[in-house]
C-alpha cells in the first residue's frame, strides 16, 4: 500500500452509537445497501482516509489520538478489507442483500423473493397514520390487548365452538386470505415505524423460512438509529400492531352475531394471529423475536456470528486449524448459549420437517420421491449455516484432517452406542375413572326426592334418589286384601264340608219331606171338599201350589245334601288356586316396583352428575339417566400412542402423566392394557393405539376427563438407537417399500 493514498467514499452514511461495550460506528453503503459496523479505533482509521494521507501517516496519527500504535501491516490489512467491501473510492461495490436487483436470495432454509420497493408508498402513508405513534394510541391499544387476553381466557370454549363451524374448504380459503392480509399489515407496521424515525425501506417481498411461506420487510436502516429504543420499537412494531389487530378482532367477535361473515373473519384473525404472534417471538428463528434479542443485546448478525463461533470451535476439536474471531467475554457467552440453542432447535425442526416430507414424497412418488427428498436433504445440510461446515482436503493422508474427523465421528458413534438412555414414548392423555356407571330409572315415575349432591362420595347400596310411589303403595294394599280373601276360600274348598253341615243338610231334607207330606194330605182333603163344592176352587189351587213349591224345595235340599256329601270339585280348587297365584304375582310385581322406586348406588364412588337436586319433580321413563357414579380412588389414563411407537410398549411398564391442571406434578402409574386395534386421529394424519395406564388417586385430585400428556418408560436403549429411531424407521419402512 506504500505510495497510494486511499480515500473513504464520501457518500457513505455514518451513524455513531454508544453502548456499554463502547462506541461504535455503523456505515451504510447507499449503492449496495449493505451495512458495516466499525469500532472506535477502526473508524478512526477509516475517517483519516482522505485521498491525501498515506497509510503510514494514518497509523502514526492513530497512535497520537488513541494512545495506541498499530503495526503498519495491520492498518494496511484493514484498508484492504475496506476496499473489498467497496467502501473506498474507486472500488467496486459488491451487491449485497439490500441490492436493488430483484431476484431470489438466501438458502434453502431462508429464501427471499423480492417483490417491490415500498419507500415512496410508505412516504405517502406515514403522514396519514401519525396517530398510531401517539401515546394515546399506545395506551388505548395496550388496554384493548389486555382486555382481549382476559376475554379469550374467559371465553375460550366459545371461541373453540365457533371455530369448529369454520372447518371446511370455505373456512380454509377465508383463513388463507385473512392471514395474508394481516401479515402484509404486520410488515407495513415495521416499514412505517422505520420511516417514522427517519429510515428508508427499499425492499419488501416474500420469504420461505424453514420451508414455510411468509412475508418480509427489510428495515435494515434501523441499524443507523443512534438510540437503541428506536431500533427496538422498529422491530417490535409489527408484533405490537398484529397484537392490536388480534385484540380488535376479539372485540368485533364479541359484538357481532355468531355465523356472520364479519364474525367469521374476526374469529380467523383471533385464531391465527394469536398463534403467529407467539411464533414471531421465538428468538431461535429469524423473525421478530430474533431481531429484538439481537438489538437488545447489541450484537448484530447474532445467528451467523454465533454459528460461526460454535463451528470454529468444532473445527478446532477435530484438529482443523481455524482462527477464532476476536470477541469479548460477553459476546463469547452469548454466542455459545445462543449458538447451541439455535443449532439444537434448527436440528429438531428440520428433522421433523424432513421426515414428514420424506414420508410424503416416498408415499406419493416412490423412487422419484426418494431422489427428490435426497437432493433436498443434501441441499438443506449444505445450507444449514449458509456454507459447508468444513471442507475436506483433496488427498487422504495421515497428515490430513479427514482421518481425525472420521476417528472423532467413530468415537462419538461408539460412545452413543454404549451410552444408555431411557426410551420414552408418549401421547395425549385423557383421564377416565376406574369404573364409570350410569344409574338409570328402572320404572316410570316422578323423581320425588334426591339425597345426594354432585361430588358426594357414596358406598354401595346408598340411596341416591326416590321416585313417587303413592299409587303403587295403595294398589299393593288392595292386592294384599284380595290375596287374603282368596287364600281363605281356597282353604274352604280344600277342607270340604264338616259333619255338622251334613247333619244340618239331612235335617233340612227330612223337615222338607215332612212338610211336603202334610201339604199333600191337606191338598187331598181340600180336593174332596171341592168336589162337593164345600170349599172354593181357589183354595184347592193354593194348596196345590204349596205342594209344588215344597216338592221343589225338597229337591234342592237333597241336591245340597248330596253336594256336601260329595265334597269340593277338583276344578273349583284348581280355579281358586289360579286366581290366588295371579293375585300373588301382582303383589310381587307391585312390591318390586316399590323397591325399584328407590335408586341406589351399585358400587362406591363419586356422584358426578351436576345439579342433581334440581331434577326433583322431573318425570322419567325406564332407561332415563338419573345419576352417574365414578370410582376415582383409582383412575385410568387413556394415552393415544402413535402407531410407530406402539411396538415398544408392554403391559406392566411404568408411565408418567402430567395433567394440564397440575403441571408441577407427575403422576406415576403402570400400563394395564393395550387396545387391539389402531384408530385414526380426527383431522390428523397417522393412527394411534389406545394404551390404558392405571393411576392411584387416593387424594382425589385427579378428575375424570382431565387431559394432559403421558410418557411411557419403554426400557433402556443405547443413545444412538434413541436418537436415530425416526430416521431408521423412515429408511426401513418407506425406503424399503420402493424396492
């Protein structure tokens, strides 16, 4: 560099920023729209490059100003970096991410599709939305957001019920259009806030991050803002405004009639924006949460620098010579923590996405799908950090690093093979009582009394309720009297007549015969007198009638005496016995009806029927539900285990259950049953197998129908087996199916 006098480009935009790490300067190249961050000493060198001062004089002037004497070769190397970055006059500016040239930028994990330059549009809009930047709007929006939070928590069931009615093609189309509109407003909020603080926005378009579509607005000019709070507000503006839209949609949903198009649109915003906001706050993805964390920490390009820092140390562990970038102690802690967390999260997300895509591709396109997925896998791995993690040397020798890497990988594989880990599989869980009995009415009637309340513990045989029995009780008394009467008649028929009754009957026959002889004699006498006309003819006729009547009476008395002497007929005894049996059966039926009017507990448990006492006076029919009992001293947890994991589950294995009601406590139990069939999950891909786990519940805190998540301890496996199970399953099933 001796003999040349470099000059810093005069059109560069410079911003001084003070932080706890010291003073730094941010330079913006207006041609390439790239940004450079220089320390105080570096900027002192750069601003002395006026085209007339040689590098040697620059180094000397720096020694007198900052009390430091950098070597001339160090200054020359720094000037060369400025030249390569296009910051010196006469040097070509390499196009960067902020270039005006449209097209596709990024890698497979983060692709950008530039759409247009929104700067002029934002200039026209900024004056019309000035109220959104006033304290009054911020206070009102914050109050509305807090109210919306309380409303969603209190009326979550109503929101879920309304959402269930939107499932379908029309609902999905509405959700898609609504999400796009809200996302565009979200990005415009970033851009308008950047314009509010004096920045420029020249880039807006589409984004494909982790293979998920999104939008973006390039607000890199915020790096020039000298006040840290302004940079944070620019990053937070999109999320805050979407929060405000979410709260406004909650208000509209509460004020409009359910089922109308206005209510449906508001409901979609409530459902989608609520989820999106929390995703945006995830700092492990390059969304709003990441940029907020980066600005708050004062570490630009946090993800790239953290990955570079961790990758450099990994290379050094493998024996590859790699220079560690100069960093402060605070930056080293930040890079190590964020790099490890972000790398783990990225591996987890990409593994799940790639496994799902691999299964989908191979299921639909078999071998061609496998080739497509393999190419995608290679591309993702190579672009995980924007470049390959390390480059292999061309030759394989003992002096190369490849053998060290192979040895390290082999050692790591052996370590993972012998390192034991507990294999746990799990799924969503729903609690059910050990026994759940529905007590139903056995007769028709009106509920007359209820003796228990919801939540009451009862023992087997305890009375729960009573049905009205007045009519049945009165009828029972009448039937009992009939039974007694018929029993007496049957005994009379079975015993037959007594001797005294026979004697009376014979005396009655003899008396009637005697009176008949007398009547005949009297008739003969009157007849003779009538022949001589001594008496009237009517007297003769009266005497004749008396003889006839006594003759008939004698026949009846003889017949009665003969019947008494013959005894009861067998047919009469049989008929009376049948009548008595009918009456006894009716009596037993009524007694059974009266017994069934008392509703009792078939076993011990807890009454779970709500507002049971309010059913007094309600008419029920046979089979109608009266009360429900649940035995909860021991409960069962029904776990929906994915079918790909059920092969490791056995009866008797231990299981841990965490319920949403008690997240701080894990309930322990054992597997007691595995369903014989796999079932489809409504609205989801794949199938699940129901696994039943028995949980002790002596305290009674676990309630039926509670939900949560459970993990089943399937025994010890090697760490390598546990970590590679999803990939091995993909290759052993899906790839095997190609051949």
